[in-house]
C-alpha cells in the first residue's frame, strides 16, 4: 500500500493570513471607528497597502528574527511617525478640525497633542490589535512570517507609489479642493529630522540591540478577563479624549497635561500588559477581552464625531459595525470548542 503524499497548500491559502492582516489593519483603525467614512472609502486600497502592508512587514521582521513585543512596539511607532510626519503629515500641517475655532497645542510647527494621540492610536489599532487578532484566527500559523521574498518585493513596489498618492491626495486635493485650506508641504528640514528619527527606531528594533529588547517580561498575574475588558474600554475612552483635545474641544485644558495623559497611558500599557501576557494564567479569554474591549469601545465613542454627518456616512458606519459585531460574536463563540481555548497565548 502506497502512502499518500501531503497535499501541497495552495498559493491563496499560504497568502491568506498576510492578506487578512493587511485587510484587518485599516478596517480596525479606519473603517470600523469611522475615521475613514463611506463617502471616502475609495482611499481604502491605499490604506490596505500603507497600513496593512506596513503592519504585515513590521510583524514579519519581528517573527523572522524571533524578536519580542518591544521590537514590535518600536517598529509600530516608526510606522506611525512615517504616516504622521512624512506621508499625510497631519501632525505637522495645521489641523483641519478646530472645534472651538482656535488653534490648540501647536508649537514649532508640530501639533503635539494630536501627535501624541496619533502615535498611541495607530500603534494600538493599526499594529497590535490587528496582529493579535489575526494570529488568534490563524493560531496554528502564528509563528510563520506570512511574508516571503516575493511578497516583500511586491509590497516594496506598491508602497512608495501608494505613499506618494496618499500624500498628494491629502495635502493638495483634500485640503485645497474639499476643505478649502492651503495645500501643505512640510519643510525639508522637518522631513529630514523625521526620517532620521524613524531610521533610528528601526535600527533599535532590528539592529544590534534587538536581542536585548527581545527578552521576555517577568510574569504578573493578570486580572479576571471581564476586568481586562473594562480596563481596555477605559483606555480607549482616554485615547479618544486625546483626539478631542487635539481638535481643541477644551482650549482651557493645559496641553502639557494632555501630553502627560498620553504618556502615562502608554507607560501603564507598556508596563503592565506584556507582564500580564507573560504570566502562566494568561489565556485566550484575556486576549479576547483586551481586543474586544478596546475595539468595541473605540467603535462606540467615534459615533460622537458623526453628529450632523450625511446619511451615507452614518448608516454606512452602522452597517459595517454591525457586521463586525456579528463576526466578533461568532468568533468568540467558536473559541469555546477550539483547542485555543485551553492554551496560553503569548503577547
């Protein structure tokens, strides 16, 4: 009797985890909250390449070298700064929304409260949450890079043109034609400094110091999953409060205190969450609690910004959010009968 040869996995199945991550990053960060509205959904392909491709490359670099959460964090910050300072330049250009009609927290050509919010939000919602969620979906393949040399080459060819199109669309077309503001081009000196900072972050993440950063955190017993759900929701509310401050909703609030809130929140997350994840009692339901608590709360609080929006934008958000909620409920229920339900899930 001849043994059957293993069936070769199709190209699509090999690509599926990476494509799913590329889809999840802009969906979770942009579409579900409503940062990208239905009236501007045509920019999703650019977000798919920039946010999705960026998240995939960041994760692949960490997995290929078997690094840790700190390396992932530095690369995620580098991706966020690339968006904020080089591509869309939204942390350098005067903010497009001034809720009280006055400029708030801008100094030396930088919207520093807005930048604080952007780095926090994008690191969490573009990289960490999509990566953790997709790794849970494709749990058996969580140690793979999901990106081979051919895929990296294709992304590299698409990334630069996508960044240029996103830059031109936002800084010239949207600002000038849609919002009737002056087109914006960042000073060359700012772009050089920004590129240098980004390069240093990447060097720290994957350079000679990478192994030192990759050391595992000492475990700390995590709270009960429902408590993690609540704490994660509170963190989302605090992050949303920062963007409201960045848009000047409370001009009397000291900008330095706003930055302090962001730094303190980041310190709490970085100081506690990796240690919780490293503890032997951390499991799949802790992970679900953090992912769902953060995401669902952010989806909800973003409705605050939809007051007076068009029917297309408002009901479009409702529809995609309901679809996401149904999928999240189905996925959580499916975990009850999955082997993932009884294993430790690392950060």
